[in-house]
C-alpha cells in the first residue's frame, strides 16, 4: 500500500467531533488490503469495541480474513446480512444472522440492541460495503436508512466507519453519503 | 487453482458500457481470489476479438488446464467461475439479483396487468433457460407472488436433492419482483423439481423477521 494511503488512514481519525462518522472510498483492486488497514487503525484505539455489519461477506469467511490480518475479533460483534440468503445459519455469541440485506429495519434494531449492551465507552459501528444496500434495496429506502443510521450514531454515542468501493457509488449516492458523514477519505486513487 | 485459469472478457465499450458495473461484484471477487481477468473492448481492439473468434459480445473466454471455453453472454461464463466457494455463491446470487432488477426495470409493461407481465417474463425467461414460467399468484398491491417454472439446471440435477436448492433462480426472481412491486421483497423456493415435483415453485414476498424476534435473538446472544 502507498505511503500516501497509510498517512490518509492515520490522519483520518484526528480532529474529529466527539461522535463521528467516516466514509472510506476504496478502489476495488486494493479493497481488502485497504479495508484491513483502516480496521487495524480504528480498532487499535483504546477500549474500542465494534459492531460490524457485513453486507456481502459471510461471517465465517470474514473472521478468517480478519484473523489472518491480525485483527482481534474479540473486540467485534457481527451482524451478518448475507449468509442466510444461502440457507440456515445459527446465531452464536458473536454473530447475529439476519434474513437478508433487504431487512434494513432489522439491521437498525440489531445495531441498536447490540450497541446498548456492549460494555465499552468507545463503541464503533462498521458497515461494509455500503453499495450492497443499493443492490438489494431501492434508493429511497437506502436514503431513509442512512437518515436513521446517522441519527442512531448520535443517540447511541457511537462512532462509525462506512466502507464503499469507488465504482459501486453512483454520483447521486456518493453525494448523499457525503452529506451524512463528517469526513470522506478517498483511498481509491 | 486460480494460477491455472486465464480469463478474457470481450465487450463493446460503445454498446455495453454498463456491463462492467453490472457485473462488478463478480470481477471484484475474481480479483480477490487472484484470478485476473483481462477486459477487452472489441471496438478498440477488434483484432484480438477476431483472433479468439468472438462472434458476439459480451463474451467470456476461459482457459483452464489447457482447455478453452467460450461463453456468449457474460452471466453464464461468470457463473462457471464463481460457483465453487461460499463467497463465490454469494457473489453469484448478488449478480442474479441485479440481473433480475435490470430485466424488470426495462420491461415495457403495465405492472398491474398480470397477463401482460406473465407473457413478457415468459419470453425473457426462455433466453435464460427457464421454461413454463407461470404467475400462479400475482398480487402487486400486497407485494406477493407465487411463481412456477422449469429450469435447464434443475432438469440436469433431477431427483438428486432432498430440499429445494434453486438459489440462483430465487435471487433472480427476487430482483425481478423488487422492481415490479417497487418494494423490497425476497423469495423462497417452496418445492423443487429436483425433489421430484413437476415444477419448481417460488414464493416472493416481503421477508421480514418481527422486531421482537430480532430483539429476542440478541438477548440470547448476550445471556
């Protein structure tokens, strides 16, 4: 990864308001590497415990990737919105499996409930990747969800990191997302 | 595995400019598993298309263990590459869902007209190897439909499974009806030809867990 990108990731988490929401836009070719670098940076912060909403990567695979990249999954709870679309999966102590990524209300409820019981003052919400929402949902539904999500972040005293690939963001959605976040970090170049 | 595979995608940049976006998740997945795909715009590079005997676009040329395969129409070729692993299957379903939405979006039809919708979908489905498509129940106002069909794929596997397993068709139908109903819906296969039934039957509806059930499951997680 380029030094410039590493610097962008490090500085992204400086000079932020008390509760913040960041958007990382990443090119598809380096998505995994840059995604892991961001996670490493943000989860290294003291006492951070995260809720990871995964929209396109199954929990079983995601945890393997995270562990391979030396990311401590003990600090994460997962909301897996995709595995059940292929069949049944039983919840465990670390992961809630939702029916499908169309279930935006249930995703909100899950974020709400899990964040409320996490024993940490430094709670983090991760949503990866935002573009998947637009595959399974209509644009207006995703827009409502973003409103609710940003509201939740303030009410629940969370910080948030949203991921998106460069190509999946059409201009309208990108503009909309940018209105909701405190900062957009472009790692796509 | 991926080292032995060579993939070339031929498309027309002039006529099929949206295709890279439509199948983006598939290309990303291939990239992640180190299966590099060479993308060739035949308008800019007609010589290469001619060399590989590409007579129509989009087309995928796949070389595995010395064997060459050509797929005209991108989806089927990509499916060959994606079907093996869990992430591949998820990606494939996502592409089917997108395909379904795109198909329905372009239908020139009054969506409340059941017969017209059925007729148009029948025509479109046949090109995808799906036959005897019927709208058993069609209630756009309630965002509910039941669909029966026969697919090429299920005929090949006839009688081999115990539970319904046409996941790709389920995703494709879910995409179609998301557009037709203008509402987020998901499908379930109720019974499958592979179980020995005459046809596959799918139910499409808003598939939501009750809020209370979600909360209850979370409470159990933290007990």
